[in-house]
C-alpha cells in the first residue's frame, strides 16, 4: 500500500474516525484505524462495540488533487500514534505499508515507522441494504437530536431509556427521549418509504451531531436488524440499535389542565439558572414556581444552611386557576428551555403533583414534560 | 454594611480573589471572601495557607462612578455562592449585611440572602513595612516568572526546589528554578535598595502571572520575614516564603565545552515535539540528538514495540567536536525552548554525560541547563 495525501484532509479524517475509537478497548485491534487504499480513494474506519465511523477521502476535493494512490492495500495502525504523528507533520504525507504491516509515514525530512496490526483481524462492517432509505437534511437532523437526546436516562437500569426513539411513518420522523421523570419529543415532516421505530443510543447520536456539525449535506439513513446507518457524501456512522420496546409516549401526555401560562423563554431560563444556585445541596435540584397576584411568577429556591434566592417575572398570559405552586427539578426545566428556539413558551399545569407540559408557542411539533418533585 | 456596586467590577474582583480560595480548606472561614466596605472603597480578600489576594475597588474607575458606600462594615461570605450569584445578576449589585452576618444581594427583581461567617475569625493579613520596596514593570515580572517557574521540582521531597529563587542585589533581580535535573535562570537589571534571596512557591508566582495578565502597571515588591508581597494599584498578592537554603547556581554551570551548535529555536522545538511522540512509553521522555556529517542534527526516538520517528535539521553553526550524541528528556528541552523568545539558540555540550547548556543567541541574561538521560 502506498499513497501521498494532503495533510489537512488526512488529519480531518483521522480526527473524525477517532471519535469511534476507545483507548480502553478489550480488543487491541480496535485501538487502530483501518486504512483502505483503493484506486479511487482512501477509506479510514474507526470502531467500538457501539459505533463504526467510516470516512472516504476522494482523489479530488473542490477540484483540487488531495490524494495520489500508488499501490492499493489495507492496513490497521494505532489511532493514537497515527493521529499524534500526522498532526505534527508540516506538509503532504507519504504513507507506505509493507507486507509485514510496518507503516512508514514521511513528510519532508521527517520519517516515522509504526508497527501495524493484521488487517484480516479487523471486524467486518455490518452489511446494509441500500435500497430503502430515508433522506433528511443534516441541519434538521442535528436539530431534532439536540432537542431531545439530553432527556435520555443516564442509568443503565432500563437500557431502552438510554436511547432516543426514532419513529418513521409515511409522513413524519419523530424523536422521543425520556428518563421517566422528564420527556422530550420532536416531530418533523419527511417523505420516506421506510416505516418503523428504532432505539438509538444517545451516545451514537451525540457523536453524529459532532461529525455533521460543519457539513451541510443530505443525510441518507438506512436500517438493518441491528444497525442504523447515517451517511453523508464522505462520512458514514453505523450505530448499534438498542433492543426492546420503547414506552408509549402518547399515554404519558396529561389529559387535564388547570392552569396555562405564557412566559418569555430566555428570561425564564435565566431565572431558573439563578434559582439552581443551591443545586448541589439536594438530590433533586429543587426550584419552586409560584403564581403571585394572578400575574407574576415567583421563582425561588433555598437551603436552610446556606441561604436563599428568589425573583419574580411577569406572566405574559394566564388561563385557569391563578393560585398555584409547584416544585420542579431546575436542571430538567433548563434543559427543556434551552431546547426551545421560540421566543415564548406555554406551560400547562394539571396540579402540584402532575407533570408540567412545556411547549413553544405557535409550534406544535415540540413538547417537553417534567414531573414535579415532592417537597416535604 | 451596605453598598451598590457596578456588576462587572464586582465580578472581576470576586474572580481575582477567588484564585486564592481553595474548596478543600480545613478552616471553613477560608472558603469565604472577606468584604470590607470603607468610605473610599471596598476591599475583597481571599486566602489560603500559601497566599492572600486583596483587591481594592475604588469609588471611581476611569472617571466613572462604580461604587457607592452607604454604610461601612466587614463581612465574610461563601466565595462559591457569592461568585455564582454575582455572575448571574443582570445589573448593578446592591449588597447589605446585618448584625447577624446575613448578607442580602439584590439586583433588579432578584433577591438572594446568604448566611455569612463571623468576620472576627478571619485570619489577619501579614504586616508589611512599606518603606523598602522594589519596583518592576508587570510585563517584565510576568516574563521572568514564565521563563523560569516551569523548571521547579514537582516533588515535595526537597521543599526549597518547589520554589523559585528570587535574588535582589543593587543592580539586578535574578530568578532561578531547578528540579536538580534541569535549571532555568533569568536575570534583569533593576534599581532597588532591597538586598536578599527569597524562595517563593511556584504556585504563588503562577497565580500572580494570571492576576497581572491584563494589567500594565508598576508592581511594588515588599518582603518580610515570612512573606513576599506583590502590589499593583488595585491588587495585592501576599505569598508565604519557603524556608531553607537555595542551591548555589553558579556552581552548577559547566566549565568545559566540547561542542557548540547554533540552531533555529522554533524549528528545533517542533522537531523535539515530534520526537516526544513515544513520550508515555518511558519514565524519562527520551529524545536522542546526534550530530551527523558535521552539519546536521538528527533528532530521534523509538519504542521497540510501537515504532520510531526521526528527522534531521540543519545546524546553523558548529564549533568543536563534530562527532557527538546525547539523550535528553524531550519535555525538559521543549520547556526550555518555549521560554526563549529569540530566534536562535546556542547549545553547548560538555560530553554525553554532562549537562547541556541552552542559551538564546545574543542574550546573556537567560540560560537553561538540562542533564542527560542514561540510555542502556
């Protein structure tokens, strides 16, 4: 195997696939990057037990030659050392591998050799049927992930809750995440011939949003029995699916509402942030909300030993009972408010022990549900 | 005590004095900031067993009123909670303390109260004789600290080596730091009537450089038996001195030189950085330097299991024996090269087991000494 590659392209590709590589892998070969040189491009692969990231470098990028392949071949080489060397090299990188898996990396007057792994031992990629696929813009995909994935459970006690539930029907893609104390839900219209409901680990989706951050592209989504694949022009992310049945979201939505208020999203976020001051003092990051004089929201929290904080904010609109008080986990409320881009939100209360529904005003495609905290 | 203070000034002062406050203090009151309101200003104090930082906020800053004191007084309040509250407040901050040490912090519609400490329990500041002082520009002071303090010992086995030795005579201030494997030395001309040699903890000096980073000011230095004080117009840092005798630097300097070479500082730094690739594979971060063909420097390192790296750089000038090879701790060499601003350096070798002397070309006020590493 032998090729000469543009420094910046090679480093970007190494950084991208390294996101899938864990230093603490039990299978030593997975600490390596698989490099496949073909006549028409070089493919880098990094993987762990949950995800596989594959990056293609074509011969030309934006009409500029970035790669010349002299000899095709496959090699697997330490991700850690390859990335450390490559980022410190000044110019184009000349990479060779001999039949003994010794990889020589040269740039200018600098020569490094690394002992590679036997590439035959590298796990095979899952096979994907590319006929049925869903198309979505990378920007929309990042948006719906960011607006929901924070709500997954951090505990492994119910594995399905550590994932985000992606559901496709003919007209819509919906994303839901819950840790059973709070729920985030978002829906967008798409056209697809794929139907079904899949639970994707939130860690995979978070890696995906980082990978796609600077790409404006159409993402193709494929699904097999065990894997979901997100594919742009140059990068593919394969994620393991979580097995099991996801809870029925519609059953969780409150049926009755006693009080509805409309608040300024950003102002409320700042107020809750301040009220979270004594956050470390409790297990549940308690913040108290109380409607005062029918037109103001009093936000407060206190710690007997340290002190207290309170403020009042104007309610934009109120409907229903005006005498109301509830305690919530302030960090859950902040997460929900951060996920809402709209200027105003509607909060619907069913009672002090009923979950609060938070929705952007004039946008029925997103909702957040937060269960109250008992205070005694 | 009662005053209204500009948000930005108050936050900056809290951040500055908080640098001296440790969360893991055994004396609870030292987790607090002491606030002293006088008619002509407010003083904030933060301290731990090694350093005290005192910040003065005057009534006016740049002809703008930033502070109004309604009632003088003293209070000590949790640094953690005060700083978290203050940075989230939107406008001018109104601070009051009552006779029960309850501190009320108000801004706009937001009110917070914190339970304070009894201010009488706060340790007294060391008394300084302000008649004898050394004056130095903050920029020069930061420079000489940054060029030496990295070389101190990280181990507490010889406490004097964890400090930087500041020596004043009539005409010069010199700074020296060593961990007994490497030494950094810098000298600058100053005029002073203070004489003596003091060992200052490197941690204090590092805090000092952070404090003074954005201040262009003349720093006044005072010394007492146990403390050294660095004072600008608005901020003072008191540091404990380390007791003991500092090693005699001049005795360490090599007397004989076999080979002298001149190299480009930045290019050599980059080469050593690359050669440090396998740094984690050894206890001493070994990098081998070898003179080749009388005109080139070969920089290399290798690890039998992983691989190797090497490069050659042009020597600008060579004097003495041209057949030479030595192994050094690459990270020590990088630290020394980073401390040198000049474009070229002179390296003087006395033999493969003698320390290497590194000096900026055309600047006799700075030197670095690094002992070689045995390779077998």
